[in-house]
């Protein structure tokens, strides 16, 4: 929940200009502005290869759900991705595994690519329960999907203890969990889908650690938070891939 419209458009313009100066042909770049700015930001990136995501979507298709935004609405203004299950949505707004499963279904039905977030809290990391927590998040919200539907997803790993704290999972810790996630997907959907699924790292990724994180075998990119609010930092992270 950052920026005014003018600030968002200035940021978009800086990113669009900067992308012309970085080697990003092998990188998919997606930005996720607040709901009110989706259409203007879509228009701002129209002449680029940058895609636009919503930060959330409703688990309902339409109706008396004042304040909610349905997946077809997002698609109709040019969004092509939807972030679902972000740790802040889970922790602050109490989103359940069932609600997230429904959101995934709504996003896919509207032609959006879900970026589905999983991850553990600090106490779960310390207790060693994080593998079980992540496995349950995947199973309860995604394993109802057919292989064909699942193949359209992106997964993002958020070590919640490393978000907004200045802490970062080491590259080895990130790789360990990403490898575990890919193994879970392989057991459920087979090796081809598992290897083709992009798994992003979403825990305080910044220019200083991006290259080392992205060099890990199973880290396919980043879900960037605070660093995306500064065009120079965001572009440096793209360049690091």
C-alpha cells in the first residue's frame, strides 16, 4: 500500500526507461501496483514487455461483496497476473487455505497467472516445522488443480521472518526450501511440471544479494517488496538475474 497515482506513474516511467538499458531479454518482469492504479500502470508499460499483476483478488466472481475486486475485473483492465496468499494477507486478514484455493480458481478462470505465496513464520522456522507448514499450504490450496491448470502457476517462497525485518535467508537456506518445494511438486504432478514451475524468492531481496540468490539452482527469480519502490534498485535486481 504505497505511492499516489502520480508517484506510481513516475516509478513506472523510470522502470520503463531503465529497462532499455539493461540486459533483460531472458527475464520476465511483472509489476504489481495498488488496485486503483492498475489501468494507468498497464497503459504506462504498453510499449514494453512488462506485465502487470494485482496484489490480490476476490474468491468470489461477483455480487454483494462491497470493497472486493473480482478476477475478471482485473483481467478487463489489463492485468495478467494475480498475487495470491501473500504472507500479509494470511497474517493480517486471516485468509484461509480454502479461500486461497478459491482465489486461485477465480484467477485461472479469468485467464490470470496466479503467483501463489507460501512460507513460514519465525516460530515455525525455529521449531523446524517449516517444511510441514509449506507442504500443507501447497496441498490445501493447490493440489485440487489438474496438471494442466497447475502448470499455469508461479510459486513464491516467502520466509516471513525475513520480510521487512532486514533479515534475509541465506542463499543456501533459500535453495534448501526451493528444492523442497520443487520436490513436493514433483511428487504431486511429476518431474516435467515441477521443473517447469517458476519458484520465486520473496524475502528482502535487494541489489546486494540478488545475484547470489538467483544463482541457486532452484531459485528462478524474486518477488520484490521494498526494493521495487526505487527504480534503480528494481532495475539492479533485474540486471542481476
